[in-house]
């Protein structure tokens, strides 16, 4: 989980390979209307996100052997909806400073999510709470180190 530019796709793909689990980019599950809205620089509302989050949960349910899906899951209520589908889901929250995230977003040619929406995502982000099965990983570290640390945490959690 994490805001745009945090490296969800990179970390998710590498973590899936390391753990031998399928990876899915949650962005691929957005309906076209959501993608069009974000591409216009408009932030999604909760109402825009609910059907998408249900698809995220359904994808995880369809992978009972385990799977990794990159998904912003910015609010506790979003994570709660995913947990309704998969109660034992673990959240690997990749996060960094606004400056680092903004720089990363500037260098993603062709992505539908414009850098102008970063602040709205950071404003929406609700940190993991102590009763949530999750951990924050600093994206200033190399992706390989994040993956190793996340795999170790998952194995011992």
C-alpha cells in the first residue's frame, strides 16, 4: 500500500518473485471512469473507490494460496473493506517524504496519475493503526532491501 510514486509496483513485483506469489497491480482493476478522472487531475472520492476496493479484495480471495496486490489503501476504512474479504491480509506500506515521492512521480512518463494529485493522496493517507497487521517501509532504501525486509517481516509476523 502507499501513495502514488511510493514504489508499490516495483516492490510488489519483486516481493512476489521472492515469495513465489502472483502479483497484480491494483491500478489495472480501476474502471476506466476512475482512470479518466485521475488523468484529468481530479482526486477520486470514496464513492469512486468502493467498487475498486471490492475488486482488490475479490482478487485476493481468488488467490487463497497467497498473492500480492499493489493498492493505495490510503484510509483505514479502505483497508477494513479489504480485510472483510481477506481477514488475514498483511499491509506492506511503502512510504517516503513528499519531496522524494514528488521526484519519483515526475519521472513516470505515460502514467495516468499526475504529480498534481500527490498532495491529495498524502492528505487522505491514514497511517496504519496498532491493531492493523501491517508495517511501514521507508522507500528511500533500495527496493531490494525493502523486499528483503518485507519478506522477513511477513515470514515472522
